[in-house]
RNA sequence: GGCGCGGUGGCGGAGUGGCUACGCAGCGGCCUGCAAAGCCGUGUAGACCGGUUCGAUUCCGGUCCGCGCCUCCA
C-alpha cells in the first residue's frame, strides 16, 4: 500500500510521489491570532496532525511548518474595538491556540513561523516580483499583476473574467485589473507598519505564506494544506507569488484541503450563536473526545459538528479505555496504516480499531496511539474528568459506607448512596467483590 | 450569474457493480441484591426519476434538496 492524497490541483486522488523521498516537506496555513480558535479552525489542525504522524512513519524525515498570522486587519480591528495593544492580542491568542492544540493531542509542527518575524523576507520577495515584471507600485500599494502570468487561476478553476464578474467588492481604483491583489499596502494611524522602498506599510495577507514556506521548505515542496475556503483567493495567490518569484513549475506538488464545518445543523455564524470555540468545548468535554469526533468524518467531507457527536465519541473512548487496561502498545496494526494511506481515511481507521478491541488490546492501543488517542492512563481517563466537586477521599468514604450497607443487606441505603454519587457524576460499578468508580 | 462539494438505516459514518462495514442508541437474553460494565442475539439503509448491466447504494444522465467559494473566513 502506498500513500494517496486528493490533490486540489488535479481534483483527483493521486499516488503520493515525494519530491525527495528522504525528506518530506509540508506547509499548513495556521491561525490568524485575533480571537479564540473555533471548532472549524480545529479541523485542519487535527487532520494535518494525522497526516504528519503518517508521513513520519512512512518517510525518514518530515518537516512540518504551520504559520501564525500576527499581522492582519482583523487583528487591527480587534485592537481598535477593545483598546488592547496589538502585541498583547496576538500573544495571548497564540498562547491560547497552543493550549487548545495541545488539548487536542496534536504534535507541534517543526516550525511555527510568525509573519511579523519575516517582514524582511517578504520585502525581498516583493522587490523580486517587481523586478521580474509581475508586480507594480501604485499609490503607496504594491500589487501583483495577474495579467503578467497566464497560469493564474489554475488551482481554483477561476479565470480572471470570472473573478471580475463575481466580485462582490468594489474594485479599488489603484488596481490595473480587478483580479490584482495587494502585496504591500500603506499603514497609517495606529496600524502596524514597517519602512520599505514603497513607504511605511504592511504586507498583504497571502505574501507571508509564500515567503515563509520558501524560507523553511524551499521554493518547491510536497504538500500544502488548509481549509477549503483558502483555495481562493489565498492559495491561488500564494502560487502566483511563489512561482513567479522563484520561476518554478510548481509551488507545492499536492494541495490538500479539508471540508467545511457546520455546527448543530446550521452554518456557523456568530449572529446565530452556534459558534463553538475549542476553549468552551474543553470545559465540557475531554480534548480527546473532540479529536475523535473530528476524525470520525473523512476530512474532505462536509461535517455537521454537534455536542451529541462529541458525547458519542466519548462513549467510544470509554469503551476502548476499558479494553486497554493493562495493555501495552504493540506494533501499529496494518489496517490502520492502510486506511490512513488511502487519502487519510480516518473513519475507516477508526472502524479498524473497533475490530481490534476484542482480541488484541495491545494492537488497539497501538492503533489508537497512532491516531493520537488513548494516550492517557485508563484510571486517569475515568477518574480525572468531571467537575470534581467531590474529591476522591469523599468518594472512597461513601463507598465504604455503602459496602457496609450492602453487607447488612440494607439495599435501600446502599442504593441511596449510589444515586447520590450518580447525581454528582460518579458511577459505581460492583464487580468481583470490589466496588470501583468513575466519573461520567 | 459563475465555479465546486454533498445527499446512505433512529443518529454518526465508510468501503464496494453481486457477499455482515463499523460505531452510538434501541430491543431480547445472560450476568448482578438492583444497577453499571461485559457477553450473546436482533431490527432498521442508500433523496427522486430514467439509463447501462444478468445484476447498481456503487457507473451515466436528469430532477429536487442542503452546503461552500467568487479579494483577504479553516
């Protein structure tokens, strides 16, 4: 079995043939740090984490880069709105993002470059694009000249005419062509900015990914990932900038995009209030259950994310955690690897896991670990969750009291204690003369 | 208007031109003081209409419905 991935460039599932089999290079668009990550942001984080884990076992070396966008007009808007310092907003939000990513059991990328640390690289790329006739300066802006490159639109399937016809936004007067996009724009007032040959200003959104992927992975690399909504204009523009600047035939060989997410049957929107942040979901559910809920749907499939879905995922984890008590991970089952090699088919991999539980808990544990699941101790899983307004000593005392009642055959008293504990989210299980407990 | 994605059993969700997906929930039973957990058994599909085929959930065409993108949203 070999790895195959759906490539947006060809709209087909293709066998993955690395540029350099000794070193796989992957870039994934990371968060813009102006607000808490929502569950839609979490999907690519988890999906590409699985791909990263898979690549690491298939190839000797993998470099995974995920950027942090910390210069953006949404950040500026947030600062203006709350009066907070831009630096504070981006640092606090980035830290929160890391905490969320960790709670979802994701591995850290090898590099996590920030846009503001790479302004120099971006300015070099702009100058290069101007020199090569792919960009022009107008009214303090530098714009990419989409007419200068006839392959523009290949990724998204849009041609320039369609883009112009569909434009919902008034075309800025300084653009030669409605499809042209900004590489550098002037900053004023409290907006962050840097000095440049084209005046005090800041980079356009797409440029950072072109500059940073080049720095950490080179002008051509294997995989570029992100959400489907980034295909146009973000990734289309990245390709234009990178390929025109580096004069290459490709930027990334495979473009992998995850599907959109709805919440509770409706498209996520702040006005509807159905906007789950990872942070708030973590107050209610273990991160591992959220991770499994995300992986239960194939990454390209549209997904309706619901709390009921997380609750179901948690039940599956409960069952597995019971099965793996005392197990030690064996080699990763081939079924799991094979499913993932088939365009990251996580639902199939999970089904394979379900098939393993009965006979081979060691294999179940290994397969689950591979997916970033079942990494806790079963006891920690069952006892650590919950609100914990009842400490373990108090629970043990009540169990002892109940044991006495049971010994006295006072089952009414015994059941009263069990019901009281259940009310607090603690479930008792009597087995082989021993009473154990877990949090619901 | 243009481009694209999807519609599978009560729910979630894959593969597959013919054979049980899988999970959650339900139901019956075993076990248990009663539960819980576990075990055994069990029902329920492929939006709609045509076509291709010996045979279609799977391929082709159409209809209906849902969703996304079309200049900065994963």
